[in-house]
C-alpha cells in the first residue's frame, strides 16, 4: 500500500518522452516523440548533439550506453540524456505540433526547477543543509547500488571456482559413465577406453567455449557448460570401440 502511495504517477507525455526520476529524457525518446524519420536519426544526433558547437557534454547532454542487448551483435548502442533546457531547444527545431507539445512540457519543467531553487534560497541555512544532505545520501546510495551491481557482474565474469569445477567434473563423469554403458560395463572397466571418453568430452567442452582448459570457462557460463556436456555425443570411432568392447566380453561369457 505504501509503495502505491509513494509511486509517482506520470502523465501521458512524460511516459511518451521516457522522463526519468531526474526529469530528463533521452535523445532517442525525444526523436521518437517528435515523429521524425528514423532514417535520419544518426544525422540528427550528429548535427544537433555531438557536433553542435553550442551543446556542451555533461552540461546539456550526457552520453550513456543502453543496457539492452544489441540483437545484431554489433557495438553497444549509445544514447544521450538531455537536460530540460536542451531538450526544449531541440523540440523547438522540430516546428511541429509534437515539437510544441514537448517544448511546453520542458518549459514547465524549467519553471518548476526555478521555483525549487527560489524556495531553497528563501530557506534557512540549516534547512538547506538538511535537504542537501538528504540528496547526497540518495546519491551515495545510488552509487553503492551501482558498485554492487558491477561487483556482481565482475564475479560472474570470472573463471569458474571450486563449486563450479565440481559441478562440471560431476557432469562429465556422469556423461562418461552413460556413454560407456554404466559402471558395470566392460568398456567402463577398460581404463584406456574410459580415459578416451572423458578426454573427448573435455575436448568438446573446450572447443565449444574456445578455451584451452575447461577451468577458463566463466562462472556465468557454468550452467551452459553442463548443458553442453548433457548434449555430448560420442564420435563414431569411439562409439564403435565401446560397442565392440562390451559385445566381445559378452560373447566370451556366453
């Protein structure tokens, strides 16, 4: 219930512009809102943002890398956070109904920011200090959360450790036993043949992940490695050797 009460309800234009908690939009969202030709987006970015001599980075706009995966597998996609005043200027250039709607919205945002600044000026130094202190705490908490996420990503990007190694070797042994016909099979009791099977499973695992040792597989790939092991199939020559070994002993017993 408290979450619902604290949640900020956005207006339709704020949703369309993708307004964030700081009242900022992005170049991509603004361009889409203005309804301009998508084919000209790169040129629009270049002319109005990156090569605009009157636009200052980290003042009018901030470059960031979009989090969603690039389906084409190319370089990560960049976007630009826009200040309210800069977004207003870009909206005015559109000279369309949508451009006017966006311009009016950012004018209201600017007016609101000026009003807040004026109220702060009229507050006592003690109250200003409390408000600024609270804002700094929020910024620190946001940075801590970001660092924690980076740390988690870093850990998952590390090579596998003890528990993941055990998980992979256990999967290899289980698969090897199955390929050999079980622990009671004669092929399994043949150390040379058993070694060939395990060696080939590890070889296939290293080939699939492009590593020289299975221990170089990343932690976030551990479950995928187990799946690869589960799908492993014996090469024809090795499968024939196992069949012959098990069949030969069976015939001798008979």
